[in-house]
């Protein structure tokens, strides 16, 4: 669910996780299971939730750390934890629950490993069954829906007016940014012009498959702390750190008195600010950086005259 903004996001993992959610929906709807698709940080928290919310039912879940590990090593196995939320549940009932999970996973083309009858081990599901469709007219891809208010900076990105009745933030518009295979959420958002990026208020990750978009996590405010147990950095924190790092690099180059290195740095940046009076473009990191550039540019001009 809410993986770290730093985590490289695998298209194979995202596609297989969505098919696994479909299998879990089957277990919930048709077999009476309480299911959790990675909403909790660890086995302890997810297990406590299953006992509280799924009283009397068989349950199955994976947790956030397992999902994050899958993105970092796509195609590997992921642990599914199971049980029956009854204090007097017999071993036979719990074993039957595990066997039902494995059977339903098989119906959804997933292979799994479990030592039959062993209540101390998790079911290991193989998540390399489903290959992303990348050649079709509507290929599978990952994306993030970003919400911004309409203003002079964002007006070109205000594609869709948000609908408060559907839980979207009030007085915003939204647009989608593709997340490339192996790209982190942070890097995908950094490909957006900074003047637009600084207005983002909320975001939500999706996987698009067969012309349908499926949400991979809840809609978050940009300053929501994600990661395990909500103690990780927010997307806002991560973007701010990146901007500060770029400013440091920029200042070092300005101080170095080396215009060639500076211009090489500028050419590598995705997001630029137009200095039309100079016929150049530079990243807009801060007013101070702009003023420093003007001063340094004038010094370089004098030296070249």
C-alpha cells in the first residue's frame, strides 16, 4: 500500500499485486474471509487488526514491508499470513483456511508454497505469474494522480475538476503523471515543473490495466508520513530535501567560478526557469539562486570582454 517515496516501483510487482488483490476479493466475497491487502506495517499490527475486525472469520493478509520488498526485488515470493479469528479455533479450521487460500490463489494462476499442516509458517505466493501488457494499444502502466488548485502556475495541468462527493479534495483539479518501470514516486514527481510541483496538495498511486485504473493506496495529503507505521518521510519532505540538495549543488558551481561546469549542470536539469533576457534557462530553486546567477553571469561576461 503506502510504500516509501524512495522505493523503485516495479511494473511487474504492481501488476501481480493487483491480480493478487483480485484473488483476495474472491476470498472475501465468496469464501467469508477477512482480508487485508498490505494496509499495515508489519505482521503484528496486521494480525491484531484481523482479530479485531474479522472476529469469527478466517483471515489472510500481507503487510507493507512485504510489498515494499517485492518492488525492490520483483518476481520473488511474498509471505501471506493466515489464521482464524476465534480463540477456540481448532488446528483443523486453521489448516482448512490455509488450504482454501492456496486453492483460490491457484484459480487466479498463482503458485504458492506451504508445508501442509504447518501453522508456524506463512504461505509463500509467487508473484511473477502475470506479465505486464506493454505492446497493446492500452498498455499497463503505473501512475500517480496529483491534485492542485487552479492558478497561473497550474492552469495547464488542471485537466479534471476534482469531485468532493467521491472523496477528492475540495477546490482542486487533478492530473496523472506516469511512473516509469523502476522509477520511484519521488523521481516521477520531480519530472514535473517545479512551479507546478510546489502547489500539489494530495496524491494517489494507480495501476492502469486494460484501460481501467485501479488505486494502489488511499488518497494522501502531500505531507502525510508514509513508510512503516507512518513514521517515514512524507512526499513533501522528500521533495523539499531534493530541492535543497539541488540548491547546494548550484551554489557550489556558482562559487567555483567555472561557467562550463555550471552550464553542464543546467543542461542535466529537467525543470527549468526561462531567463529570456539572457537567452538562457536555469532551474528555479530560489530567488537567491537566481540573483547569484545574475551576478556571476555578469562577472563571466566582464572577464570574456
